[in-house]
């Protein structure tokens, strides 16, 4: 077993819920004697240690009135406004906000949250990469709110990605583009799956072709690296997973002599601050990221104070922001290069653009 064993490792070894392990140590009288014995034996086999005097592992300190905010990548500008909104919601109620970064790793994310569960009043996770079952288990241990992810029975706040994809596709179609390449995000991204399914459905409605390139890391560098492939398939329209990928595509296409938007149109998703700094400025779908962070922490605090979850996800509206990276189709496309995934929803047409999508 890698790293120090956790309460969840003990629960699996003993065949019980993590909450039962916690009660066995913190409130022994609340657990059947035979079950408690099985838990303690499992903990001993695994080398799990519990501070019986304090009810927590050695060295851990309870942070009263604190909320944990867990994000996938602290360097990704997508999370900037989410963090700002989360801090403001915590500040208004006199609570601390504990920020954690997981480097896009489901394993690191789980370890981080397990360490925080006993120290805070609730957890808010933005763009979780963990499995549904793991998140449901954690939601049973502590008030939990998910941002940019929907799981039944867990409190969730997300933007209307499906509508955003429709706005992007309709915008490109109005400019004369008849085929869209989707520049995909990480395989573990819930939003990537939602956007890809939505794009296929919308393109079927609008009589457009759609093809996929990816998966890709959600970074400018990944967009730069994908630009040559986009140029090789002679695209005129591509929808990418987020603005960072979109910005990378714009910069990468310029390096290989492809003009945006004269040759290729690019649309993003998120409306991060750098969209106004790239040349040409990036057309995008604006998601209410500040409001998402604020509402997520606000709802987590309410759960920690005893409120009950409605069980219905809160879906925030999005809007299209037209800038300079999209334009009228001006040339015909040729056959796509090998290695792209093709979803033929209509006969092949001329022309494409690049659209970038969100996390």
C-alpha cells in the first residue's frame, strides 16, 4: 500500500463503512463489539494509527469554522474566479477557507480530501477527477459540494455546458462552417464527456459534421502541440475543451502559418482573463465562475449548519462572448488526416473552425 493507510483503507479491510470506523474510535459504545474488534484488527494489520485521546490522527488539528476548497490545478486560470468567489462566501460568514491543489490526479485528490475531512466543517471540490462511488462515500462523512460535476444525491453547482455548446455551434454555423473539430480535454473530466455528447447532439440537429481530437491536457502547451494536427486536417472550425487549449491553438496555428480567423475560427469556453490578451482575442462561452465558487461555499456552509440538500443540481446560465477569433468561412477543407475520430452526422462538407470548451 502506497503512503500512510487511511480510514477508508481500514473500512475496506474490515468490510464496513468509513463512518463505522470513525465511530469505533471516537464513540466505541455506538458500534457492535464484534464489529469494533474486526475494525481494530484490520487497523493493526494495515498499520493505521488513531489518536484515541483527541479522536484524530497524531498531529491533526481541528479547524473550527473552516471549509476546504479542493481544485485540480492551482496554475489553471479557470479556477481564479472560483477561488475568489469561494473566499468571499467564507469571509462573509467568518469562516476560513483551506485551499488544496491535486495536480489533476484522482489519487492525490482522494488523499488530500481524506486528510482534510476530520479538520474542516465541509468540503467543496471543483472539477473532481474521482469516481462517483468515492465521492458518494465522502459525502456521507462530511458536508460535500461539487462544482462543475453532477452526481445524484450530492449537492452540485455547475454551469450550463450543454447550452454553451449549442451557442458555440450555432455561432459557427452562422459564419458558414459546416464541420467542427472538438479538441477534447482530459479523459477523467466529467465536463469533457458532457460537452462531447452535447456537441454530437447539437451538430445532428444543425446538420453539421463533428470530429474529435484528443484527449488533451487542459493547458496552453497542449493546445500549442495540437495546432499542427489541426492544420494537417485542414480544419476551419474546432471546439476545444477550455480556453487554455483554445489560446494554445491560436498561438500554435500562427507558428505554422495558419491565420485565425481567416483560415480557422476558434471559440473558447470559460471566459478567463487571458482571452482578452491573446491576439486575436478569443471568442468564448462565458461561465459564471465567481458565482459558482461563491454559491458552492455558501451551500456547503448551509449543509454544515444543518440544512438538507435539495438533491437538485444548481445549473448556472452561460453566454456567448464574440471576439476576434471567429469569422466567416473563406476556404474549403480537404480530407482529414489519419488519427482523428470521426462521427459522421451528415455528408462531408467544406469548411471548419476551431471552438474551445470548458472544464
